[in-house]
C-alpha cells in the first residue's frame, strides 16, 4: 500500500469558475498512473466520500494521455462568498493525499 | 494560406513576460497577437468594485510591448477581458492606459472597443422570455437579482472579435470574453478547422503555462496547419511534452475533455499529442461540436455590505481545548452587547458575524476531516459585515473588547484571552461583493450583447468613427 501523495507528481485543487472546485492528480510515470487508475481505490465514490457528497455530484475522469486523474465538485460555497475561506480553491486537496493505493 | 501563426505573450496581461521571448516570437512573423487580461479567479470584488486585479504600471508595461510589437509588424492585437472583470469601468481603465501609450510612443491605429457590461432592462427582457438558463450549480436569479447586481457582464464569443477586425480594427480591446474566443476566431475565419483553432486557443490563453518547466509567466506560440497544430514556447529553454500539453486541458476546467463555448463545445476526447522535438508538440484530432443554440454566459457581482476584520491569536491551552464553546459564548456576548448599544436600530439580521479558527479548520471549514486540534496556538479571524462601514467598524471594536476578556472556568480573575498583532486591532475592508449569477443568455445573435465602438487613434488624438 502507498498513499496517493507518495505516488503523484502533483495533487492540486483550483476553482473551475466561481461555482465549481476541481482536483488534478498528476503522475510522471505511466506505470504508476495505471497502478492508481486500475487500483479501484481512486474513484468517483472515494472522492465523494472525502468531501461528504453523493457520488452523482462528482465529475470524475481518467485522462490517459495526460497521466492524470481529475475530479470536480460543486464548491461548498461560491468563491468569495461570506463564509468562503479559500478564494482560489487552492488548498482543498489535502483530504485526497492519504488515500491508500494497493 | 497553409499555416497561421499565433502569439500569446502571457497568460494574463499585467503578469509579465520575458522581452527576449517576445522578440523571438515576433521573429516567427505571427499573424496576430492575442492576450487575455482577466478572469473571475481573483474573486467577485473586482467585478463588484470596478477595479483591476493587476497594478496599472504592470499592465502598462505589458501592453506597451504588445502594442509596439503589433504595430511594428502591422498585425492585429486582440485583448479580451480588459481590466480583469471586463465591465465598462475595466474597459475604460484599460483604454486610458492604451491612450497613454499611444501618446508616449506616437502610435497610430484603428481601435475597436467592445463592451460586455449588460443593460439591466435587456437582461430582464430575456429573463421574462425564458431565455436565461441556469448552469449547475446556480444561485437564485430573478428580476431582483438583476436590480441588486452592481455589474453583470456577458462573456463574448469569437464573433464580436471577428466583426471588429472586419470593420478594420488594428487593435481590439474587448470587455469580458471567453479566454479562448480571443484566439479562435481568426484561424477559423482563415479556413482552419474549428477543432484545431479552439484547442490551440485553449492552450494559448494561458501563455507558457503548459510547458514542463515554467519559470515565470511567458510567451507561447501555436502554428495551426491543415490537420494539426504545433505548440512551442519561443524561449528555447522551455520544453513542451505531449503530457504537459495534454495535462493543460485539466487546468481550471471542470471537464478535461469537453469545454463549453458560446457557439459549441470543444471536444478533446480524440486529441492526439506527439513530440516534434524536445520543445514542440504536434496536436491533432481535436473536434468542435457546434451548439444548436448560441449561449452567452453571465457573470455578476452584488454588494453584500461593508466589512471589518478582527485578527487575534490564542496560546493558552485551556482556551484552545474549549475553543468551540468559547467562541459560542463570545458570539452570544457580542450579539448582546450590540443589542445594548444599538437597541432597535440594528437587528441581528442586519449584520453578519463569522469566525474563522486557523489551527482548527480555517482553510476547509466544515469539509475539514481532521477534527481534533493538533496545534499549540490558534489564530482567530472574526469578520463582521454590516450595511455601513461605520457600523462594521464599531462592531469590530465590540468584538475586540468582548473577546479580550471573555472568562474561562479554569482561571479566576480578569484574563486577557487574545493576542492582537495590530493596533487598531481590526482592519476595515470597505464594500464586499458576491458572485450572484451562473446562468447563460440565449441572444438572437452573437453581437447584440456586445456593442462596438470604433476609433482612430493617432498619438494623442482619438476620434470616434462609425463602424
């Protein structure tokens, strides 16, 4: 088992417009990417669970030619709204870092 | 024409680029220069207040180099989303900078200004006709939202840029634009495949962001041909790889394969990326699916109120271990003191208090999966938003005094519970705004929301001419 953060080149989050948040999990090595993709551990359901959402609210993609996994969720609050604490959405990825990959 | 060469000097005007890269790019004889000058990324305040996110001298430096370069080669310069949010105030601000440069450099050119700020009566009419549709997720949007909004802009497609060029413009300064629309129009007009034009535009709009080894914001070029395009950064030290170019479609997009534009959808599911050498990548197979109905996305900001922010920190482990309860008690005391001071003149519903506890969950709020506090100190940011700055400031003063001496059972006697790094202990933030719309309009045509003004600029004189 490895943690996702030990396998990825970059895990990041960012606004995709003011109303959505998107996560990119990017790899350097095709074999490592395939291991994560095929592990069954990094899925729409896994992301939904980490952010307390029903899976249907998560957009989820395997991007083979970019060696990347991508997920997008509705922002918990619109960007810059009164209680929003992360205007660029840049620090919302930490819950993904310790997903265990077989 | 078997190739169109496009130069994007940087991802956002005002963020800079390297002058030697720009000169190298000009040596490739680009057919036009395009630059995105805005985004919603800095937040709703720029649209709401009519201010730009990048400093004036920084925008002027970038614009000066682009304008001189474009005039030297006699090629069009297309700028979209002027002044960050692309409303009339932002367009006017950027136009002021452009005029200053024209005067200082004795430049002459035909200029098109394209407005993107939306008339409220027009929006109400389209809303009434059922031609304003929500995206997902979308806030409530009705006539009252339109009336409350400080500014609403439409995000223009490629067509208004092309109309400006057809009217003879050398320089197009446009309000809010789809980032890609700045770059995609001309290649399509010259007969290149829409799929390639839009995909190249998607990469270009971020400048050199798609390279492997990004050093600073810098120039990017695309060479669109019959059945493929090549992307390459003019700085020979910057490398593009098939992976870096493919990965760029992930950035700030909810969907990495399908990207919605006014006139259709960019479809990257069949895109192929191949290395030309260690600097350049060949892209092919990208498609564009025309939409049945042309749509224009709206962005709007409304004023929420005026804000003051108190900042203080806590080091006492007794307070830290009961922080949630302590904050609840503090909130109660603040409300009680406000009621005492203002009476019926200020109801609880007239102002908004918000507590951010850094060291606990300040960054992620309710989404924070770590529930126990592992830090030996906490930072408290307490915000108040009220109908007037004077009221927000006064309440921030109340917050400070109530927080400073709020007792805990472990100590007897007067305590001072908060460390204040600033004096005064709060900061007045002025008006604050929120995004109030995530909808599209279905206009009759791509132009009705984007009126154009044509001017001829010659040094220090600007004459308006009819299109």
